C-alpha cells in the first residue's frame, strides 16, 4: 500500500471494507444497524484521510449530513457532505476540486464515494464552500423546513474546530426552536406529497420502493425528525442524530406510544436490511425490491408482511400530520353566536384585521380561519361568556403578533384549543397571563418546566414563568374540578420551589445560614391566586453584612419586574417591631420576643409559621402562655375593626367570613394552649372542638367560592355585588343561578355567625 497513491489507497481500502459488509448484507450474517454503523465509521475515516490530504492547515471544516450524519450509511449511498470555511479562499476551491476527484473518479480499482454537495446554502446555485457568514445569512433568513429537518443529522467529520463549533451552534438554533412550531408539519405534508408523487411515477405492481415508498424509509426518518424538531428546542436530550436513539427517547418521554415506537424501530431496520441487500448485489444506488424475483430466504420471509407494515407506518405518519384544514365561513360561525350585529362586525373586523405573519400566507391563513372557527364552536359548547372570550382572543392574537405557528399548534392540539377556549370564556385573570405571555402555551402543553439555568438572569425569567405557569395550569384544572385542597397545595408547592431555588442560587454569591420563615397563607400551605408571600428572614446567630446583602438581594429579585410582572409580591410586616424591625432576626431573639414581648395578635400570626424547605414548623414555645382577659378583649376589638358591614356580602370581611373564622380558630388555639398538628387552618379550626366540622365545611366552601371569584374577576375582589359582572361570571363558573349563589353565601355567613357566638373565645365570658 505504501507505494500506492493516496487515491488508490483509499479506493482499495473502500473496496475491501465494502465487500466485507456486502457479503454480510447478502447473507444476513450481521444486523443491519451494525452494518450501517460500522460502514459509516469506515466512511468517516476515508473522508478524513482525503480531507486532510487536500485541506491541510486551512480554516475549513467538513460535515456529514443524511445517513452518514446519523452514522446509518447504507452500502451504496451517496455521502451528503458540507464544507464551510472561515472566509473566502481561492486555495480552498483548488483543494475542493482535488478532494472531489480523489473521491469520485472511477478507475479499474473502483471509486471511493459518490459525493453530494447539494445540501449547502443555496443548493446547487450556492457557493461550493460557503463562508460562516454566508452559512448564517442563508439559514438565518431563507432556511426551509426540510433544511431544519436535514440539520438534525449534521455531524462534523474533520477540519477546523472553531469553524465546527460555530456551525453546530448555529445549526442547533436553526433546527430546534424553544417554542413549539407546528407549521413545519404543514410543510412536511407538502414535502411528503411530492415524494409520493415521485414514487408512484416510478412504481410497479411487483416493485417496492423501500426508501421513497409510502411508509418507507424516508417516511420513518421524516416522522422522527419532525418530532425531534418540534420538541427538541425545549428538551435538549432529543437533539440526537440516530433514528433508533431518537425513537427510544420519544417513547421514554411519552411523546410516542410505546407500541408505535417499537413498531417503527423494527420496521425501519427491516427496510434497511432489505435496502442493504439490494445495494450489495451490484454496488448500485437502488432502493427498489422486485417482488417476483428469487431472493434469499431472509428476504422471502420479509415479503408477506412488507406492504402491510408500510401501510401501518403510513397511518402513524398521517396521525402526526393530520388532515389539511378546510375552508370555512367565519361570518356564518360568528352569526351563530347570537351577538348583536354591531358587536359581530367590530369583532370580526378587528380579529380578521390581524393579518397572519408567515412566508406561506395562503396555507397559514387557511389554518387561522380553521382555528377561529373551531374556537368559536368550542366557546359555544362550553357555555362560557362568548363575547368576553372573543375579546380576549383578539388580545391574544395581537400579543402573538398573529404568528402562524400559534394557529397551527392550537388547531392541531385539540385539547389545548379546548382549554384555551375554556380559560378565555371563564377566567379573565388566567387569560391575561396568556395574553401577556403567549409563549407559556408551550409549557402549558408539556405541563412541565425546563431544568433551572445556572445563569441568574435566565433563572429569574424561568422562576417568573414557573409561577405564572403554575397559576394557569392549576387555575384551568380548578375551573373544572373545584378541588380547593389540591389547588392550594399546588400553588404553595410552587412558591416553596421558587423561593428555595432563588435562595440557593443567591447563596452561591452570598454564603449564609439565612432561613425563611413563612407566615400567613404561605405558612399554612394555603396559597391562592394573587397571594402575597408573608415571611421573615431568620439566622442562627448575630447577622453579619453578607446576611443582610443576601436578604436584600432576595427581596429585590423576587419583586423586580420581569416579563409578565414580578415573581411574587411580598409582605414582611409581621417581623418583630413591624416595618421598623430588623430585616434579619436571630432565631433566639425571635423566640424570646414571642415569649416575652409579643402581642396576642402577633402570636396568632405565628401559629402559621413554617420553615421553607424543611419539614418542621416554627418554634411554638409561646403556646404555653395562653391568653389573658385583657388580651381577649384586645383581640375582639381588632376583630370588630377588621370586619365590614355592607349592603353586599364580603367573603373575607363580613361577620362569619373567612377572616372571622380564621381569627376565631387562632384565638381558640392560644386560649386552650392547643398544639395543632400543622399550620393549616383546618387543624387550627379543630381547636374549636364542638361543631368544628360544620364550621370547617362552611369555611372551605367560602374559600372555594373566593378562589373562583379571583379567577373570573378582572381584579381582586371579595365582595359579591349582584349588579357587578364578576358576580354573574362567578355564578356561571359555579353552575348556579345568581340568586341561588347569593342565597348560599348569605346562608353560610349566617351559619358561621351563629356558630362563632358559641365557640369564639373572644366573645365568650372570660
């Protein structure tokens, strides 16, 4: 070999390796995936030798695409390659001509590879060796859907490492978007149709096109890559090149049913086995299997099920692409809503006037109209507030800037469309969150969060999104199931997670033993919509400067404005001495204060104390103090100041309302020196003993109604005014006639008043 030219060395080596794998393919003595993987590895080495010989010391990199990129090269395939240079170079073009000649020239010793350079910026009309700037400009401004799919398998083989890194980083952003993009499926539908037309033109009754046939190799690859591109921007683990690995991950992440994933893997490699076989016969780039010819036993055994399996594959691919949207008359849909003509015209003109943003307006305008029609129909079926739902939809479309990807996503994800219509028809509060942050729809689909970033700025945005997403997800579920305990537990869990994540991140810069003692609804694990975080900072010993810096930074980061507002509003007035008290307090000092100096109302508040990130309550050593007659009188005075008398019932501040019950329960705990098992209101109410079960049931119902009111009202309300639009929205959400709802709330408040007269220690003789 040493006396041979580089060209002849490569040809001879290729011939020897190819013959070995061809024999294995013809006799089925090696699994097809092993053949493809090992043949790909050999191709890498041959290409690397040729590249190093031609492009030494040049700022150029060589990449593989297609089946070589995924290390699944078939025996007689072209090799799809891409060259990218740091900058224009006449030397590079000279080296390219030499590179092509070494690989493609046929001699008596054969050839090395058929090489395809067409997968480059601009295709056949583009520069043979694009520069980095040309590469980024083309794909940043003109890249097509099929190119995004092709770049899933982009893999560096040789050349300058800096160029490799830049190309891969850009290609990753080009292929995988953070936000779901279902418009690519519409493009894929068109691409697949073109492939099938080509297939039917060349197919015959006794010939199967293993690659381009319906349900063939190309279908499996397009299907797999489409799912990777749709979901891979948010889940980086899906950014893999191999078909088998991708299908396994899609199954593991429940993006593909197990039986479909298993079938597609088996079907794909059965086709690849047959493809290797037909190519091994004459080293030809063919994908056609002639059925009525004589073949080895392993091929004949595969034939009876081949067409059935290809049809099953076709069915799975269609399930992803879906049916094309049909033209509809939105005027007719709007008329069926029963809105006044003037409102119809205004809404129609404004919604329709928000022109879809797309390069393919004909296709995407059809999707938009189909979505709007489906949305209206769903609003009617769900019996929500149709006019309000349409007004919110108008705002939502405006906030998305009418991007085609949102319409394609919502039209395809039927459950998401139903949930969106449900929210817009029932909850202005949740709808405003989505109008302000439409990108949350992606996470709403997944019902999951990304892993937290190490970068603090990014982390803060993630935590803000986590809080908003929690409200949207849990609010959507609460509108349907009205499960108060599940709602408050989930919202509290989110607050705990956000606070601990932020504190841990800040402690990397400000090492400290500072802890958070939660109070109020947060401490009681009873967070609701629009809830503040009540808490104080506690340290084990005298605080130092770094403790104060950490506390101030935590407050700033939690309350500063992000997209969609701050993460949480906070309330720290319950620290000893109120607003004038120290920002950080020593734990022993806090305990001493509660034991010796605190007022009865402060001890009441600290019944809700809970350490965040820990399973222990705050120190309740003050419970053995009890309450004096003077303190009971003071608590009764505070009670009368807090309660309001109005024409309309107030869920929180009317006598017998939420605040009245909570304070009565807390008073009973202190008076009886009762030790509750948790900081929750349910356990505190149990201190009232007799009839506490009835009181708790009434309290829970009032809180359930109060939380529903937060969702259906445009602002934070606790008063029920029969003439206010929020009251009618509340009745609609609770599926009650307005008068029946009013009667129920009035009855609950009256019942609580009667019970508390018997049970509240503040009003009993003392």
